[in-house]
């Protein structure tokens, strides 16, 4: 008896005839084409995100080598050997050495500072352009993916309305399914666009931070060359940093022969100042 009741209930249960695959099959070539374009956009966005993130992390790791090892050397050529080949920092150093040697051949026809500044600016711009590669694709995906999904929605609704007109019925059960299927493309477009926009903004902020480090390093190189090696940034080690922190945190000790002052509040809002001279 129970088995018969369950069998009857299973036969009477309505089957869902709507879904993603059903919508794509009914949409035909146009729906599959739009879906393929969105998939390509999504895959390309994540590929650029991970490759640029790896590149940025590599440059930041190399920057630590610049801080720790480069400025401890006696010349730019010797310092270049401490840096990784084909790195952004190595390129700046090599371009500086090359520009310095070329200026020696030019004589006094051009100021050394202007020539070196222009060479470093050109090298820095090249590195920044390499870092920004691929980001326009993320911006394009973030701007166009919602509209591509909306195109699929419009086509889907148009197809649904035609089918409803041919069926001669506009009841809710005839309208809700096809229109809901059409809205799936808009949702896919948003799922593609939002990660692309977030990745673009995040990578841009990291590129700006790297660009600041490049600019500071270029300035240090320019000062080093113009001063013939006498001006270079101080290299802070872990021991020197700890010593400086302790020195700044220690209370100041009054020396003999100095005068200390103290201000005390009195009644009525007035104050009095006392001075004490420390004798040897």
C-alpha cells in the first residue's frame, strides 16, 4: 500500500523543465557564443591576475636584495653583480652605467645631470610599462562583461516572448521560466566582471607602490653618479635598527652644567616656572 502511494506521488510530482543547460540548448548558437566569450574573458582575467601577482612579488623580493646588498659595494658595476639578471633593478643599474659611459664620450655638450636623469626616466618608464601589461584587458573585461551578458539576456527574452506568442498564452507559468533562463546570462556577465575589476584595482595599487620604489632607487643612483660615489643611502641592518630603536626609547640624561626647567600650576590659573642647574 505504501509503495503504491509513493509511486503515485512520484508520478504526480512536477519535473523542472528549466535550468542552465535547457536555456543554453534553447538559445542555440547565439547563447553558446556569448557564453564562450564570457568564459574566455574569465579565464584571461584570472590568468593575468596570477601572472602579474607572481611578477610583482618577484620584484618586491628583489628590492630587498637591493636594500641589503647593493649599496654595500664600492661601485655600480660591482653592485650589479649582486642583483639578479633580467630584473628591473638590474636594468636600472645597467642603464645608469651605460649612460655614464656614453656621456663621457659626449664631452661638455650636455649636462651630466640632465643626461642621466633622462636615461633613468626612460628606463623607469619601460619597467612601469612592462608592469602595466595586461591590466587594460582586466579593465576592458570589467567594463564590457556585464553588457555582453545583458546582450544574451535580451536575446533570451526576445526568444521567450516569441515562444509565448506562438503558444497563445501569457500566464505566469509560461512567462517566468523563459525570462528566468534569459537572466542567467546577466548573472554570468556580472560574475565575470566583478573579479576583473577587483583584480585591476588591486594590481594597480601594487604597481604604484613598486613605481615609488623604482623612482626612489633612480634618485639614489643619480645622486651616486653625480657625487662620484660619495653620496649613497645608508644601509640599515637588523642590529643598527635595533640600536637606533633603543636609543630613541631611552630617557634623556641631563649632562652636568645644564639647566632644567619645570612648570607647576598654581591656584587661580597661574603657573610658576622653576629652574635647576646640575653641577659637576
